[in-house]
C-alpha cells in the first residue's frame, strides 16, 4: 500500500466510525454532557468546603484561586484522553463483536492504519464533546475561556494526544489478545485521576507529586493551565513541550511495536474472531 | 495447469485445558493437498473437523505451527500482503458486516482496504450490485437485509478486488433453500465457470459438495483422509447399497448395531436418534439377502417406521472412510498424540 492508499484508508475508517457513532445520536449527547455531570459534584463539594468558588489554599498550590476553571480544564483534557483510550483501545473489540475484524485482518492493510483512522474519528468526536463542555461552561457556569488561548492550548493537547494514542494502539493489541479490557481501562483511569492533576493539584501530597512526573498528562495539564489561568506564553513552556515530544516518540514507537507483537501472538493463538 | 493453492504438512495445534492440565489439541494435523488454478475444490467434514481452522490458516488469520501454505506460488507467511490480495474470503453467519451502514457503504469501506477508490471502486461496486441483484437495496442499512441478502453482500465484498482465489467457508450455512440454490448456482456458474476463479469451498452438506466440487478432500479430526472426485469416491466404494431403517422405541441401540453388524456381508452400521426416532444405516454390497433378518432384529426392540434401499451418497462414502457421520460434531478433544 502506498502512503496515498493508507491516507485513504484512514479517511475511510474515520468516516465509517463517525457514521456508526452518528447512528446512535443519544450517545453523542450523553458523552457531551456526562463529563460535566461528573464534574458538578466536585464543584458543589468545593463550594461547600470553602464557602465559594475561590480558596486561598488552592491559590497557594496552583497560583489561581478559582478552582472551577482548574477542574474544568482537567475534565476537558481528560475527555480527550479517556475517549481515546476507550475508543481506540476498545475499537477492535467492537469489530470482533460486529464480526468484521477477520475481514480487516485478512486484507492487505496493516491494522495499525485502520487504528489511525479510528484515532482520527475519536479525536473528532472528543473535540465535539469538549466543544459542548466548553459552551456549557461558558454560558452556564460563567467560565471565561478566551479564544486567543485556544491555539497554544491545542498545540499542547495534540502533543499529549499523539503519545497517548500510541499508548491506546498498544492497548488495542491487548484487546486483540485478552479480549476483556474494561478492568484495565478503569484501573488506568483511576491511576490518572489519582496521580495526575485532573481534579486537584498533585502538590497536595508528596506521593502524588512524585508519581505524577511519570504521567504525560501531568505536564500537559500544568502547561494548559499555565496558558489559560496564569497567562503564560507557549514559548516559555518549551521544556514541557520537549518532554511531551520525547514521550510521544517513545509511546508511538513502543505502541506500534507492541501492537505488531500482540497481533502476531493473536494469530498464533487463533483467537482473532473470539470476543 | 498451475497450482493455485498448495498446502503441505500443515499442523495447527491449540492449547486447551486449565493450568497444569493444559495440553495440545491438533485442529489440523499434517494436512496436504493442492488446488489447481480454476478448480472448484471442496473440503468436506463434520463440525469440528478442522475445516474452518484450515481456511483461517489460508486466509492468514492464523499462523500454522508446522508446514507450508502457498497461494499462487508464494508462501503466505513471507508474502502475506501479496497473498491477501489474491484471496477473497466469505465466512458463514450474518454478523460479518456493519449493520448500521448501507450495503454500498460497507463495500466502499472494504474497497479502501484493498486500495480501491474513485471511479474504479464505484464501477466495481456497481458491477457487483448488478451481478448479485442488490441494486434496489444498496443504500439501505444492512440491518434491514434478509440473511440471504447479507450473504450476497459478503460475497460482493470478497469479489471487490477481483481475487484469483476464493475461500468460501460454509457459505450457505443458515440460508433458506432458495438462497442456498441461488448461491450454489452463482458459485458454480458465474464464479467458477465464467470468471475462472479458484475456489476452496468448505461444507458439511454432502449434496452441496457433490453438486459443486470437481474434487473433494475429506477432513476428519484434523486429518485429510482422502482427496478424489465425487465420482471416484463413489466408484471406489466396495459396497453398492445402503439399507436405511427408520424405527421408534429402540431401547439398546448399541446392542442392535452389534447384532446387525454380525449379519452376512454387512460392512458398516451407524445410527442416530432424533425425537425418539432412530435412523439406522447399513452399508453392504446387496441389501436384499439380509432384509428379513434385519427386520426381525429391529422388531425385537421396536417398531419399524420405514425401510429404504439406496445407492451410496457422498455421506455414505464419508461414513465408510471415516466411521463418522457428517452431521456429527467431532469437536471433542483430540490430544496431540501421534499415530
């Protein structure tokens, strides 16, 4: 297959995934609103504890007193991350369920190319969800998200996602081999929730602070909050960007090689069509 | 004529059992056969015989443990991309398509996987829709299709890239008789005779194999038992008649079969029971001399509902050669101990 052919396969897979997703419109609405519904209890809890939307101790840890934008940014970025992990990681299980995986694997296309198409679709669908969240946050929760900051934020988000999708592709390989990955995805979700600053600053504990350094999401969230809440310029975040680029290279190459290995193992085990 | 599919000493084992009791089970055991270009070749065997495992090896979905497989002269392991372009795959069952997409969108997606796009793709889809009489429903979602129509789309998918080799794994399984007939005609006349495709058809329907295939490999418990034309199989059978009895009230079938087996010149006896009705088959050179003894033995145990004397079918040949009925499930464990 030429590069042009592979690009067309990515676009065909992207179209197919979005068409199938759009055939269940209620799910799109649900996934657009649900993350905010998860967020609200934390907002109310925070309000009850500090008696308003800002806290001096929160400012001491993060540099910004208002915790709502802090949590909102964490929620929006984690929407990208977790939808990618669920969408790409679990996508081959869906193909198995539909009975179509064997036909993809038996074609002359590298399954990783198909996964890239699924990645693109997940990115588009997650972007739609994040846009809904941003609109609700702006119009109903009074959060001020400046358009001028979107471009640098998107650069950081993309750098985060490239590596993360590499990780999700490796996860798709595990789905091929072990079929049931819900437990693993949930465990990973809670590792991220606990050790990266999605809902609270990791500085609250020395353990979370130390372990958060191993998770790319930490660097991205710190950088994005720096841009949005503390008006930092992206140029001053070059160290974060270098770390993310380094992690991208490791995760993309590692994810690809691991997927190839796991796919071959699955062919040997004869479990491609099982679910 | 050159060889399109070459299977040599192929072994596929699976690990089965729990923890310490794990052991290797031979799904395919030293399978060897060749299929010539343009040939319609059948793989006939009961459920669990290893047909689908072998097809999956040929389609590169499974990596065999031993032996070599060549498609159009090239090894499928070292030239998997080339071989996949030569192969069109059809499996049984309805769930092989995207039900939320239309038939046309399904084909467009799979066409992309084979590097087809633009006008070439559209013309090919148009041709296949016309050929399979699907034009009227091509823009409807698959979920609205009947089983037969879904299988037609599966067939169209296999033909999208105009492959030289078709692997048809029980393509008529679960279809109603009308669609089965259509599919059989299509396979024989359009795909094999007109388009000169090399076809490997797996089935456990002996009349399907008999009607369609030029040569047939019998597969049982993972082993290729024999490869011949349907005519050769029947000709080489040493007996010429099959005595069939339909009975009810048989209490001890094994004992009855033993007694029948001891009758003069009986070569093989088999029985299967469905809803308290037992069908007994006796294979022998001539049925008439043992007819009265047979009736007497059966009457001691139950009631005779019907008697029939027939010429042997492929199923009878299969029973003679393997001792197993095609309708039996032979998926029970086959430990990896060699003869």
